C-alpha cells in the first residue's frame, strides 16, 4: 500500500519533471501554464523534502544533478504508465483500431497477405500495423500487441507462441543442391547472411556447436535484403519455414537442411492489463494460423 507521507506533492513532481524535460524553469512554466516562480518554488520544495540539490544552472537553462536525473527518470516512466492507463480506460468506452507492432519481414511475408481475411470476418475492428525492427515498449508507445522474435521470455508481458520451432537453413537452389546432404558442422564453415539485429545468431550457433561470433556472417540492413542476397547465391540463411513458404514454392530458395529450434520464433506478446473485445478477437485469429491456400502467392 502506498504511504503518501513518503511522497511529495504530485504538483511538485510534475513541475520538476517538466523542468528537466524542457531544460529550464521558464519553459516548464510555459508548458504547465503557471509562473516561473511557481516552478522554482516546487523545485525548492522537493530539494528540501529530499535534502539534496536536484537542479543546477547550466548556461541559460538548468541541468539535473545525478540525484535529480534519477528522480526525473522515475517520474518520466511513472507518468508514461499513468498516461497509458488513462488512455486504456478512456478507449474502453469507444472503438479504436488495434495497434500492432511487428518486424517488417513478418508484416510483409505473413501478416499482410492474410489480414484481409480478418477484416472480412470482423469489418468493425480496425487494425494498424507498425513494422519496425526495434523492440518497442507496448505501454509507452501505445501498442496493444506485438509479434516478436525470440524465446517468449519477455518480463512483465504475456506471450503465446505463433510460429516457433520450424526453421530451415536455406540458400539459392544451385547452392543448396551442391550442399545437400551436408552435416551441420560442415555448413557452419560457410558464409551466413543475417539482418542487422542478428536475432537468430545465438540460436544458430548453439545448434551448430559454435561460439557466438565464430561464424562468418555478412550483415545486411533488413531481412528483405537478406532474402535477396540468398536468392543471388551469396551464402546461407536461417529462416522460419512458414514465413518464407512463398520463396520455397516459387523455387527462388531451397532448403539445405531443417533445423528444429524449440520455443524459438515469433510470439504474440501483450500487456497483462490490455483487454478489449477487438484485441481478443485479433489474438484468437492469429492463433488460428489462417490457411495460406486462401491467399495464393502468384509468380
């Protein structure tokens, strides 16, 4: 239980956070529509409460001391959580699109070819897709659901496996034909192609019996560029079989060897407190793994 005697006034904390974020007392006063003296008074009150200096003058502005920076970080994170909670509560009373973040590769090769099926079944539920290679903070960035690559062990989040375990080592058809059949130890000596985040490297090295960093890796900006380089015969790659099924069906890539990676792959990730009818329907639709035969990839 919170003991409010241990916490200064919220008005003072709000003023201090604004002063640090804006870089000056005057800018914070303009943002909060109060006087410069009011902001200065709040800061002095906090410094008295904590018995330490929190801000120091720096040129025309103010910089936090180490103690002030620590307090400002905590306040910024707490205000982000408070804002998200208010948005969640407000949004429960009105319809809004589900915000989904995922990797550009997953969005292009798996989600977008199937999304029309969801809209056909649920025309009243909007979905916005934010394709990003970065792991975004669901609460801070306002997303309802993420589809992330990994082992499903993200703290303080709920995760369910979507496409996991079924990985293949792939290459251009001519190169794959030369390498099959091959021992994994032999394949480890070839060049490998990975995107910048190299998310698969640790799992691949473990399966090949090599230390992380021991493989010869060409790093490219995106997985789309990796697939293009693989088609050109520049090396080997590790990909989820379902995700690149169009490439395999069209003969642009070929399997060199399967590689089972238990629990590794794409997971549906949500916040424990994110609840809505639309979100639950979208999550269940994802878990149903829509049949790709309805959405044929043409040449």
